[in-house]
């Protein structure tokens, strides 16, 4: 039994964007629709799903980069609601962005990029303290001191992402949202950056929400995995449990597409190919959002939204027929 204290508690989070349909009409795009989860201190929760399912929006709404439509974000026992609480929260929670090319200001030196959060929150008393802190952060992520006065365009993608990670560590955070931090990098560099996240977690006691669509990356770094589809959470559990015994038809399909290095096992594995296209969140199906692509769907699936229930200890699934199909 895991006795660690809950650090992040997200309750019924919704993020709707009003889309202009013309003729003075608008329609809500339900990017995140009633998502709840908890992350314990020192844990990594991996959040996976195909493009457009709302993973990044969950991370940004959680950090209040978007104002939540409804729901609660509770951090270390206190709800993040007022401007003052959001400002305090930003000193404890930061984000590593997906694209290392567009998330760094091309007009700023590496020192100024990394020191920007220190300047905003006035965390350094003088220039020497600021410089020492920047060099310390660069050391954490494997950058040399001679990189300090160079500009972002002089670095490779992997090095730029290291600069972004150093910036996210500047305020000495407890919690970091990692938004697909390795998807724009070469495979050989991905492993180095993932290992660095592991080492930093060990060294600094960090807690991660790790957003990705590469299941091998997520399995390597996560303690638990949550699977999203069309703005909703469909399955969540321990990483090994989700990987070895996925219960939701969507999770089963996702995991069947993961390449296996052993040719014999790869030949024996049956790939579950989903039919049809992912529906638009502007016009989501009634009932279960996955039913239009699910081979087990019945009439009942179109009538009501399945509840997110605990079917095994610590293993949650939102599916009407989960007990019949497994």
C-alpha cells in the first residue's frame, strides 16, 4: 500500500472552448470533460492518448494557464482559485513544453531564459546569486558554463529541451507538468532526456504529470498510467497493470500497436486496428465517446456515459461492458 501523501488532486475538471460557428452562434468544444485524478508526492503519472484527446489541455488547465470551465484543482490540500493562490502555486508547479524550438525566446541568452522565473518571482538578491543559480541549474541538466551567453538557435533540439528543463527547475518546484517533452527529439536523444528526468526526480524529489503519446516512453518513466480519449479519462492504473492487462477496448488497441523487439512475440501479437476516424470534440457521440470505433459497442453504450469505476484495486475503467469483454 502506497502511504505517500496526495500532492495534486484534480476533481471533475472541465475545459470548454466556445467556437464561433458564424451567424452569431457559438458551440462549446469540450476539450476536457469531467476528468478526475490524484498524483502522490514523488510519483509520476503518465497521461496518454492520441492527438487531440485533450492531454495537453489537462496539463495547461491544471496549471491555470487556461481558466478551468469548472472543477477543482487542489494542491497540497489547498484549492487553487484566487489570483494570490495561483501566484503561489506557480512557484511550486512549472511546465516543460513540447516544442524546444518555439518555447525559447530567440532574443534572449541562455542565462536570461533560465533566470526569467527567478526575475519574475524576485528569488535572487543580487546578480552574483542569480548567476550562481543559473550555473547550478545548467549543471543539473548537463550544460556547460560556456553555453551561458549563447542564444537558443545555436543549440540542437536536445540541448534546447535541456535549457527548457533548467528553466522549469529555476523556482525549485515540487511538481512539473511535462508536455510531450521528448516527442520533437531524435530517438537517441529521447533516452538521454528521459533518464535525466528520472535522475532529477531522484535528486530533487520531484512529482511529474508526464504527457505523451509514445507508450514505451510512458511505461519507462511512469508509476501509474492514465489513458484519455476525446476529453475523458477511460482507464487508469499502475503502469505494469495497464501495460500487461489493459481492460478498456481503446487501451487494448493502443497497446497492441506498441512495437516489440522480439520477432517471435511480435508475429504472435494480434494488432487491434480501430475503424473509423476519431470524432470531433465539437460533435462528440452520445453516451460513451469511444462507441463509434468500438467493436464491443451495443445500444446501451449510446444511451449513457459509463462511470469511471474501480474494477480492481487501483485500476479504474470507464466501460459499460468491461466485465463481459475481459
